[in-house]
């Protein structure tokens, strides 16, 4: 895990995934976009993977749970994300645990954290994330 965390920080990435076959995958998109793409398009990469992530809210945790991630470390993790991960047997650690993830401007909850706040089924959360991005792309 230390190697993944070092890569995350030294290469200024947002997400590092070590898939079950040991291959490292690096990602740079903000938010949950890379995890959503992985869980929907390349779920085999997440199955039994080890992940280092900058921030894990409940929506990201849902993608990890559905994808079958084995272990995750986040610089910042929300309490709802931690609860969801533990419920789905994902080993989780963090540098900082927060009540909720905030948006990029620091003025409100992260939209993904809001979207997933009242839902506990990770499959439903992923459907809500997809609908959110679909509505953004049609505007």
C-alpha cells in the first residue's frame, strides 16, 4: 500500500489501482469519473484490487464495493464511505476521516456525496451517478 500511496502523491495522481494481476494503473480525473468508468467498463480491473485514492466519498465507495475491491487507502475518506466499505468487506484506511466530502470550492457538500447520502445500496448509487453525468452531458 505504501508504494501506491507514494505513487499517488509523487506523480500527483487522483487514483492508483493495483489490479489482482499486480499491474499498476494510474488515473488523473477528479471525482468519481475514473472509478465509474472502471466499474462499468473494466470491472475485472477492480476485482481484488488494491487502491490509493485522494478522496473517497460514499459514491466512490459504492463503485469500489460493486467492483469487488480488496483494499483502499484514501487521503480523505467520509464516514459514510467507510461504513459502506466495511459493510462490503473492503479493508479501508485513511489519513483523515471526515463527516462528508466537500465540493471543490469548499462551500457545500460534494455533489456525489449529496447524491448518495440517503442510499445504502451501492448498485443504486452507481445508477444515480450515471444519471447525474448523463444529465450534465445533455445540458
